[in-house]
C-alpha cells in the first residue's frame, strides 16, 4: 500500500529513542523526511547518522521542549531548511511520578511544562506551515489518561489534556482541512520502560506479570506497532479520520480481565 508520504516533512518530538525513534524509522521507510526533535543529543545524532547511512533523508534538532523558545526555534529551523512542514507528531514526555500526596504544586506545574505544554507549543508554531500543506497532527497519549495509575498526577493530567486537545484541535482546524488524532499506547517495551522494570527486585517476574495481563498474545506492544498506526494516520489513506483516540494496546485498556 502506497501511503503517499514520499518527501513529506514530518516533525517527531522525542524522536531519538523508543516510540519516537520507531515513528521516525517508519516515516523514513515510507519515503518521508522525518525531523527528529529531542534533547538527547547522542541518541539523536546516532539515529540521524544511521538513517543517512541507509540513504534516508532526515534531520536532527537538539531541543529542550519544556522551553517555549526552543519549540519556536525548532519549528523555525525546519521551515528554513525544508520550506514546508507536512505533519507534526507530538510524542515527547516522561512519567515523572509527580503524585498528589508526594508531589508539590510546583512540581505538578513543572510536570505539565514537560508533558503537556510542548504539545501545544509545537502545534501553535507549526500551524501556519500545516495550513499551507493541509497537513496533520498525531498526538501520542497514554492509557493512564483513561485508567489512572496512582502516584503520577502530573503525567496523567498532561495525557488527559492531550486527549482533550486532540478533539479541540480537530474541531478548530476543520476549516483548514487539518486532521488531528491521538494514539493511546499501554504497555510498550521502550528503553524508558525497561529502566522502570529494572527498578524492581525481580524484573523478569514483574515483566511476566504485566505481560500476563495483556489480552492479545500476552505480550507487550512493540514500538513498531505504534509507529505503523501513526504513519497510517499521517497518510492520505486515513483522509477522513480526525478527532479520534486510537488504542494500540492489545486490548489492555478495554477487554475483560477474565480473558487473561
């Protein structure tokens, strides 16, 4: 299936590792030009160079997206280098465990500045370019926005806000023909997830317990499975899909636990 993404410029935040890197690679495989925006300079450069060796056009922009000026500068750089932006994938974020009881009001706001504000800021600055290209936005959220998790108020508030913004932007941008959708992963094996599992006394036992509760295949979702859904949403093949929250989670969020 030709997704008609050849030479489309796709900005991917948090694109250096994990789900973001898988999205970048999937875009490159479809002939798009992914722009990796990430604060991890080493990982960003490594992926950028690896793709170039493979013959895939791409760019890496190092940026700390919690700073609004960095978001504006990143978009300005992409527009300067390519003259267009066809899509934005908002993906960057971290589950920083800022809870209600053990957090503070200041840390809660800081969590939103890391996990929610970059989504708005990147979309705000990219919007004139997306209007010109009749582009689209895909936001990466989290199942915690609909299930809760406990002890992570900042992250969950941000992810819930992302789901709300997805619907709001889809409504606001209808006249411009800009589609906006969200992907909701659950248990995805990324470097960050692996680091979390390794904090337990018996990491493999913890991982086995998690996988046993995933209905489809009793396995984790792969970053590549998230990425495949993202590139479909970026493509003309999903040209009448907007304002949607798509769960890519092996049934983890909605199916009866009796099935596991």
